[in-house]
C-alpha cells in the first residue's frame, strides 16, 4: 500500500495487487469470520481464572496498562474485523449489565464458534446450528436455576457476601488482599443499598485513589474524599460540626454581559472602584457568615483578594470542586446546592461531624475528608498503591466486587464456581439432546462440548492436564450426582467448591450463557420474513392453531405471499430494503424478483422455492412442497 497525490494535492491510496484479490463467499467467508472471533477468544482464554495471566497493553500515547479484566483488554485492543468487534460489544454488554464475567463470556462465545465451524464443515445449515444453540441455552439456563442455592444475609451477617466478592477478587492482581477489599466492597454497598426495594445506587460510592503507601492502607470512609485543599494555607485544617455552604456561584464582582470600557484617570476613581469591589466581597462573605456557615465549598474559583478576605473573616473555603463531587457532598451532608448568594438560607446548609485536610507522606499532596455526615448514604473507597497502574487495576477489581455484591442484593441465588456449573450444564444439555430427533441435536451436543471449554481453560491455566482433569471431574459429578465438583485451581485438595467457598451469582452466569448464544443475523432474518406474513393470520392459524409459526412455516407463507403481491409498490420497496439490509442477496434477489415482476410466474416460483428450501434447511424437498401446498 502506498500514498500518492493527484494534481490538486489530494492524497489517495494505491493498494498493490488489488486486481488479484477475490471476495470470499459461502463456507469460506463463514470460516474467515469464525477464525477472527476465535482469535479474540484465544487472547482472553489465558486470562481466565485465579491462575490466569495478566496482559500488558500499551496505548498509542505510550501509557501501559496491566490487567486481566476482559472488558478492559478488549476495550484497549485495536480491533478492525467486524466479527471481532461483536465480541468486544459482547464483553462490554456483560460489563454494563453484570459487572463481572467479561472474560468468561468471550471464551464461551469463541468455543461456540469453534463448534459451529465443525458443524458447517459437516454440511449442517447455519440456521439449524442457531436453532440448536438457542434450544441448548434455554436448557442450560433452566438447569442453572435447579442447581442454584439461596443464602440469607443482613447488615449483621455479611459473610456470604464477603465470600462471593472474594471469589471475584481471587482472579485479580489484588488477590493477596482479597479479604480486606471484599469487606470494604460489601460494607460500601450495604451503606448505600435500599434492602426493602433490593436496589443499589452505585453512583453513591466514590472510588478515589492516591499514589503512595501500600494496598493494605485502602480504607472505606463514610463520607466524601475530595482531591482538594483549603484555598489559603493559613485556614484551619480541621473543622468539627461543620455547616457547609455548597455554592455554584463565584466569589467575584458581577461582570457586564455587554462590551463596556471603564476609563480611570485619577487615583480617587481607582480607590472608589476598589472600595466598591471590596464591598461586593464583604457582602458575599457576610451572607455566608449570616446564615451560620463555617465552611464554603465553591464550584468556581476566586481571586487572591477574596481568598484573603475569607481567611481574615475566619471562613474556611475550598474552590474548584467538580460538579459530581459537589453533588455527592450535597447528598452526604444533606445540604442544597445554591446557585446565588441571595438564595442562601440556614436550611440549605450541609452538616458534617468532621472536615479535615490530610497530607500524604513527604509530598505536598493533600486531600479533604468530609466525614460523619448527616446522611451516610454516600461513601468513598480510598485506594493506596505503589504506582498509578496498581491504583487503576485496583479500581477495576473493586468495581467488579461492588457489582457482584449489588447483584446478590437484587437476587441472592448463587451457583458454585471452579467450572462446576458449566460441567453440570454440559451433562444436562448432553442428556437433553437425545430428546430432539432432528438435525438440531448435533448443535445441542456441540453446545455441550463448548461449555466444557471454560473448566478446561481453568485447568490449563492452573498448570493441570486439561483433558484428564476435566474427564475426572465430569466422571465424579455423574457418579456422585454432585453438581458442585469443579476444578481445584488453588490446590486445596478437594474438588467440592462448597468446601472451598468458591461461588458466583446466578444471574451473572445465566447472562454469560445468554449473551454468548445470541445470533443477531438469525433474529434479523426471521424478523424480516415475519414482517411480511404478519397479516396472514388465517394461514398462520392453519400451521399450529396458535398463530405462532416456525422458520419453515414462515418461508412457505412468504413463497405464496411473494407470488400474490409481486407487482405491488410495497413489494418493490420491500425488495430495496431487503437488498440494503442483506447485500449478499443482491444478485440472487435481483434475478428472482425481476423474473417475478416481469412475468415468468412458473420460473420464478421454482427459483424462489429452491431458495426457501436451501434457506430453511429442508432435508427433503417433497416434505417442503407438501407443507407449502397445505398453506
């Protein structure tokens, strides 16, 4: 590839050997897409589990990130392939919805693609594979509910929540402090949770970090920590029983909105202007003092004269506080954000038991602690670490632990980890495949094999023999009828995850399976055909008496519908939409629809029937024609 310029100086790209490139079609195109998805899955596979390796990522700016969080790795990877981008979106969806399991969902999706490639090579139609996967995912989700357990917790009994958060943190770089960090995460969630409505607002939990100290110095503060300091070095550093005025208006004289110029030609005029400006500052400070405020927190800054006046009037102040922090302070202290000095009243002041400024180490870094607030439903997790990379990774780890604790408050059902739930679902799906006599049973068995990829990856990352370990654990589950046997990644001496206290949330595991099984192309294609037959309720009711039709039934109805409505303007518009949505059908549909519109009904019917038979995966054409004639 080379860069050249035309006669007007505009750049264009010359691609070498462009005439020798060909477009992939059919099975080759499917294999290429599957290979790109599997490549992304293999990258994350080595990061799965407590023994998984971390990835070092370097941004274009030279910033280095070391993490094993799946969503973070994929977010910072430079992915060009469209199928690989779908896996990035998959991990992001898991992170937004659940907060944990971002690596496992991509590993499972890659295993499903690998099994689908084997089925495609054996001649199984893609729609049959998609239908089999959908059926198998429903079986797995239902089986997870059967093996799930519920546990009770409360404000005085937080040990179950702590154990679950410890399982999440065990695979992170902070696992040596997982007990203390899990306790901090659970206490923070319970502080802001509404247990009656089973709702948690994570926005009330502020996660702040400061380089210095060690990871064990991380603490939970029932209040707000602001990365600011008092505006004047001679202001008091500690205020007890503080009454806080939270302002979004600046300490400065009003400025005209129109363009005016003031000419000062004498000293008297300058003195008059200075006194007037000082009077403005006096009035502002007096209004704050008059309502009883002992601390001013302002979103904007103020000049040195206002700062000096505040110090002399014994009114401590903090400036340049961000909008989000200002809202958290207002929530924690029970105060109101005041936009104008005229609206400041004693009822709008926030109250805090202690406001203090703390310094760290030998540096000049200082932070403001607002503690013992009137409303403790806003808390701060303050992280310490040796470098910025450690701080950022600890923030991501605590975010996962917070999300797990929140999910348990919403739904206190758990399944045991270590790959035990995947192995149990694999056994259940494998047994259920015998109940399906069609081609779908091959896809259902392939889904069961894909579920085994998660425990196999755990064994491989732990230095165990993956096939032997998986076979032994699966045999133990079947023999003892114990769905809680998993991979002993920590060499604890037992495969029973109940004894190791390794478990995770039920909704997180269900979401992993559902997200990894989604087939957007199949859904979109089915929706396109059902759009045309939505008014054909009589023919629908003849299919099964309920109005619900399968993909084969929809294809048959569409064949008859197209033959009846080929000349209508709606049909021609629909053809344009279909070609726009599915470009690969352009040439084929041009031939079919062109023949239909311009008259050769017999030839068009035969060609369209051939397409529907191929699309629906009909193994016997005679069965299809019999079914179509009944419709």
